[in-house]
C-alpha cells in the first residue's frame, strides 16, 4: 500500500480487486441460470417463482440501491463494499442448503442487497481513485471485466449444474478471495485540496445548467426495455437449449458468449462514436438485439441460438455505453445523484419485470419461447427504427442550432 501526504494511492492489487468485484455486478444474480431447467424440475408447477430466482436480486437492487448509495457516502464506500461482498457470499451460498423455494427467494433478495452495495461502490471508487486518462482506461477495463464475468460465472454455474441443481449456488464462494484482496489493498479515498478546488469550480459553472428531461426519459425507457431483453435470455434460453440437447455446462459457456460480445463492443464504443453519434448507435443496438431474437423462430437450432446470444451481446455493448454517455452529458453537480439513481432503478426494474412479462406472454403464445422471442424481437426492431429516425431529426436540429450560433457570433 502506498501513501503520499495522507492520500491513498491505489496499487495493482487494488485494481485487480476492483475489476474482480465488477465481474459480479451484471450477472451476479443470474449466475445460476444454467441450472434453471433442473430447478424447475425440482419445483414443478412453480415456473414463475423459479424465474424469480434469477430476477429477484435485481428487484432488491432497484429497491435498496439508492439507500445503499447514501450509506456508502455516509459510512465509507470501502466499508460498504466489504460488507456487500460478505453478504454476496453468505446469501448466495445459502440457497445451496435451503430446502423450500420461498426461503430460497428470501436469500436471493438478500443477495440483491449485496449486489446493490457492490454496484454503488465500485464505480464510485474508480472515479475517486483514478483521474483523467487513467480513469477512462480503468472504466473500459471495468466494462470488459463485466463481460468476462458473465463468461466465468455462467460457465462455472453450468459446470456445477451437471452435479445437481443446488451446486451452482456454490459459485458465490468466488466472493471470498475477492473480499480478501479488497481488504488487503483498499482504503477509503481521500480527496486532495486540488481535487476539492476542481470540483467546486465545476459545480459553480454548472449551477445554472439544466438537464433535458425528455432525453433523460428516453434513456430511462431504453434501459428498461434493454434489460427486459437481456434478462429474457438467462430466464429462458437454458430451457430452450436443454430441449435442443445441450448440457448445462455448455449452456453456461454459450451464455458467456453474450457477455464477451457485450464487453468487446463496450470497449469499442469510443471508436464507434467518433463517426456515429450516440443515438444512432443506440438505434443500431436495438436493431441488433431485435434481429437476434426474431431470427430464432425461423430455424430453431443450436448454431442460431449461439448467433442470438452473440448478436444480442453486441447490441447491449452498443446500447448501455450510449445511454451512460448521453446521461453523463445531462448531469450536473446538483442533479447527478437523482438522474443516475433513476437510471439504476430503471435498469434493475427492467431486469426484474421480465419475470412478470414473460410468463403471461408464454401462456398467450402457446408456451412457445420461440414466439416470445419473435414478438420481443419485432418490438425491439421497431423501437430501433424509431430511435434511428428520431436521431436524424435530433442531430439535424442540433446542427442548425450550432450554425445559427456560429452565424450570430460572426455577426
């Protein structure tokens, strides 16, 4: 551990602990998804409650996320991260020992509280530990870590599911070495006087700037719908692939492809937006996701299912950075907490809501997951087209405003 005039300096082990913690954010709740078919066989007739095993942690994050963020500000982000990792391990592994579905769901909700703590603290610590170019680099590493985390957690969960439906819950033991590294390498960040002065200057300049709440609302709707599509996969594709004769371990590997594609395109996002504006990238992302879901009805097969997982991962890799980048341009020192808090709430409610949406849709469409995918895919394609057409008008209007301002300045 390095210190300079009382200011904590993150080490390489600190960075490793941050990135490993980030692995748990996106799919921590869905790590047991490859065992979903076996869990449904263990609890026949409770398909809706079984699907909540995957999505209930997201509901917990949406409900308690803001309060956990306030606790991190008050008691210290590192302390809350340590506690959150401990909850992640204990509540995650608890389901291995529990007998009834209702108690398992309680444990899954508590797991969500742990994930909320990890989510609220890890990115905030990156912002406080690192600055400038280094911060941008670490944030790109974090996006990659989230995608790789999907691959590792899903493949491990799928491999453990070959033993029994209970053993995938042991994947949450991964939190123990991560917690140990965090305890050894992390301390509460302390802000230098230069940083305080810089923040005060930014707040002073942004005091009178207001966010475009129509843009903010569009981002909220988009992330809600995107997460509906994202979590439709782990709550249903294991069942579809099992019907196609794919083993649980291979299901986990296939789900990992989705995360890797997401990670790659998240890292490439900055290069893409050099030539393509964010809202056009957003529209392209929904078109990719829609095509990925819709085509599966044409010829249900393992290769096409792999294509679906990869192309939808590409779509998420376009959508999420576009939305974060857009919201970052709307926040100020006085509204950042509320705007980003609303974003986190919509993101996690979107993950949970798919359990409420997919079950009646499945019943209405004759218990065919392929028809559910097709319907959601067509909606995503339509949404992507609407966003793309709207973006043409939006950026044309912005260009006209810039031209008018330039002409007025020259006059």
